């Protein structure tokens, strides 16, 4: 989106190929309710349009989505949704990039060309590692991208794997909803949250109902 805004300012034509069916799909589909930007808004805005003065310093999910949607409308961005790029190669004879993308709504493969190619692929697909014995676990196993809030986990024992921003915030959210969370982390952790015990162990999934 930032690249598109800069190109628009220079009157350079472009097309954006987007695999998902909507703008800001990560924030709309794969984030939990309580998430905020983890950096102050002054260093997180996109080119030419700062966050509104009324926004808090750490912008919450809902307001950030509104900001991105208004940004897209302001620059009238040319976004083609449900296009999954399957090939990109440079044609030296024609001196341009040739891109093939599958249209997920029709199944057809479409071809595009341009002198320049910007790769802004964002986050990869969620990945859950294979863990020995997990197939016999009788509880629920989810990736953090599927977590919304801790309402359904009240009074449950929940193991949160990973102590990054998402892991710590999800554990806190679980505690706030009355769950009993524990965190396991690959490396030593130097910060503790109330009601959460932290131990060191290498795992990379979120497990509930232990």
C-alpha cells in the first residue's frame, strides 16, 4: 500500500495482485481482538497520511483497519483480489517482468507484465509444527491466528507456546477471561505477567484444555 501511494504521487501506473479477498486481511482475519500496534503511531503510519490526532499512541485493531481502508480509498488503489501469484520471471528480450497469477474466484491463470516488480508478500501461511504425541492429545489445538479472545476458555488450563508479543498478550487475555494459562518458551524470559507461569521448553503451537 505504501508503494502504491508513492507510485500514485508520481503518476506511475501499477496493479496490485492480492491473494486474499479483502484489504488488510491479516488484521481483519488473523488477529485477536485485543491487539494494538506495539510501536507508537508516529512510527507506524504510511507515507503522506499520518494517523489522526484522535487516535491513541498505540493504535488498536479496529482503528488501524479503519486507517488502512481510508488510505486505500484516498489513493484509489488498483487492487485485484483473489490473485495468487504462481510465477514471476524477467524477460530479458522484452526487458519486463512477466507474472502469472491464479484467479481464485474462476480458477483461471492470468498473465501480467511490467517494467518493474515489487514483492510485498507480507506474512507467510500459519505453520504448526509436528509434535510427538500430539495426535493423542484430547484437547483443542489452535494456531495463534485462530485465537480471538479467551471467552470460551474460562476455567480451562491452557498452554501458550512462545513468549513473543502474541504469546504474551494471548496469555494475558486468557487470564483476564478467567482461564489458567501457562507459557512455554524456547529461550529464557525476562518478564512475567501476573497469573502466568513461565517455563523454558521448545515448542511452537498453542494448546488448550490440558
